[in-house]
C-alpha cells in the first residue's frame, strides 16, 4: 500500500477515536449532573414558620387564671401552672387537649378537675398517685369521652396534694376554657398547612388551638430550636415567663 494512503487512513482512525472519547466524556458529565440534580431534589428545604402572635378575644373578661405567675425568691415548693391566658381562653374544638407545667418531678397525689359552674359535680375528675413528671403534661378530653358545650365557660384545675388531711397546703393552678366554633368566614380562611395553623389560631384569639398546634409541630420536629423559641415567646405573651424559661 502506498505510504501516503496508509498515513491518511491512520489519521482518519485517530480522528474517529478522539471524537468517540469526547462524546463519552460529555455523556458521563451529563449523567453526573443528572445524579447531582436528582440528589439535590431530595434535600428537604426548611419550612418557614411564622412566630404566632396571640390576639386576645375582645370580650372584656375578668382575670380567670389562678397560679402560674413568677414565684418569689427562695420559694422551694414545686411550681405548677395551667397553660392558659389570664382570661378565659377559647377553643374551636369540643375535645381539646389541656396542658399544664410542673417545675420538677413530684411524688404526690395529683388531681385534675373540669367544672361547669352550672353543675355541682365536676364533669371530669382524675386522681393519680403516680409520679408527676417535670415539664409539660397534658390531658386529652377525647380520652375521657368528654365534650364541651359551645358558649359555656368551664373552669379547670390541677393540684398537687402533699397532705390529704390539710388541703390548704395544696399547690393549685386553674384557668378557664370556652368552646366557640369558628365562623364560616374563619373556616374559609383556615390554612391547610400544619405550619400555618398556630399563626392562624393566634390571630383569631383561639389560645388552646394555638398552643396545641405549636406542640404538634414540636412533636413532629423535636430538634427544631426555632419552634421551641417560638413556643417560649408565645408563653411569655400571656405572662407565663417561668414556664417559658423552664421548657427551653
């Protein structure tokens, strides 16, 4: 074969090899980019939760919360506070969860009571001799088959009983709750997203729903420091500063 022809053939083969290598590299780069995009798409973006600002209902109601204020210096007794505003708090559900705070682990009789002023006997009364846990505690009315009646103000209380023969030494905290259904307009405005619920209820004056929504988010995101800070700020809005400091 003529040497010039052979040289020409070799050049063509080298050129084809280079083109194939380049195409393979580009394809590989595209695949890597696709993998990176796919991986990035799986990374969850943090949900921005707006800190709820509680707007009390305009009812001119008198102060209803007993206990829950700041203790005096040197007070060695356990601190107990119902998680309510100073006035009667609203709920939009007939079977809400009620929360209270205890500053330390306590070995004492615990009593919970829900009372309607129009009736003599408590609607529900729970007594326990088990250890009372430090921090937030709660009772769900649905677990006890109790439903609130719309428009009725209820008094509820928690008590630590150290001496059943001397009830004057009980450590007691109490507050009020009233079941008020949402209006059609409020129902239409209620958000679907869980992270927006607390802000919605706070703006409408529904304290118990606001706090329950915050607790639901914290339960789902126990390591979220921002949510816990927002809960602390919410408690301070209703004067529960010691509770706020105790659950940080």
